[in-house]
C-alpha cells in the first residue's frame, strides 16, 4: 500500500489513501518511467542510422480521486491546494520508497452533479524524475574525537582531544537508477588556492580558478539546468561562475558507487569538502 500527498507552495496538503480520509484515489497514471526521445543521424550510404543523443521527455501525471463526505467542504479544501498554473509537489511514500516530484497544475475538474464526486487533476512535470526525500551528505574530511570519559591524566605533552582527518577521498553511493547532479561545498579554514574536485574513477573534475580566504564558503551545483557557483564571504554572496576552470566537467553521479578526491594548488589541507545529492528514480 502506498500513500500519496499533493503539496502546494504554501505547504498546504491533500493526503490520499489515508484510512478514513477525505480523498481516495480511484485512478492514476504517469508514475512509470517517462518516454525518451532518441536522436539519430541517417546516411544514404549506410544501413539504418547512427545514434546521436537521447533525452527523457517531460512527465504528465493524471490523478483521479473520490471526494468523501462532507463533499462540499472537502471539494473547497481541494481547490485551495490544487490551483491551475501553480507549482505543486507530488509526494509518494511506500514501504520501500519516499520520493517526490515537482510540477505544475495543467487542469483540475470536479463534476458537481455526480453522486460521488470524482476530481481529476493533470500535473505537468518539466523535470521528469522522482527525487529521494532524504538528501545524502558525504564529507571528505572529518573531526576525529580522541577524548573519552572517565578521564584523569597528568601526561606531557598535552593530550589531543580531537584532530581533523583530511581523508581527501570519499565513496558516494547513488542508490537511484538515474545519474544525478551534486552540490559541492568548499569551506576554507585558511587561505586556499585553486581548489579542484575529481571523480577518481573517470578522471573528470571541476576546478575553481580562485583564491579563497579564511572562512569562505563556495557552493557549486552541477544539476542539469540549475548549474551555479557562488561564494559566501562575510555574509555577502557573489557569483563565481566565471571562475570555473578550463577543462571542467559538471560532475554527475552515476548509479552505484562513485569515488571523489580533491586537491588545491596551495593549502589543500585547509579545505573542507562536502558533497550532497538526492537519488533520482525513473518511476515508482
């Protein structure tokens, strides 16, 4: 059994398939994998065609649901959440999945004269894949604690309570079935010059031709259609897109295991690197 929720920009929700709830799903389609467009080149001197590229089409989700008693009150509640032209989030939860997809309401209809009113809503999703509700975060360095209780010591030299272990490598697991973008955060504990993050398996990298000052935080997003590079320095945010280095690849996570390492021209040990992502799924 699954639970489905529609949530609007304001956070107001309609919950479906809840025992004794106001709305019960009667029909739904569009939850499977979206269609793909395959681009090919044909040649007069060759049989068939040559593959060029491919992309997934936008997804349309059509949902029909019964409005339970009190029909009028629940119908008005549905109108308050499902508004044409407006963004809406569809959340899908089951025993094995907790995902969501964002789209826009194309149409919403409720026939008043039916004995049990059945609402139908059509949602267009420009980004066609479901996203995991939980964001996965991996740190490429970490503070290792060495202080344990009970404790009593007069040892010399002084005992270290903890230290920063700069692993400089991390295995990032994409448990979805679609490659996805990542968010890279670079925090400078001291001055760092020209940081670079590598995919250890493919050799691809994303580089920043820039000198960071103590306390700088750089955020790089590689999600297709939403690529950004920003610097937060003393509370002021600025654009670093023009400082992305030559030869850069906007790194993507392939399904399965991905290995990342980082470096810098100077003081790489003063750099903290965090990689976060949300798994993507073709269907549920």
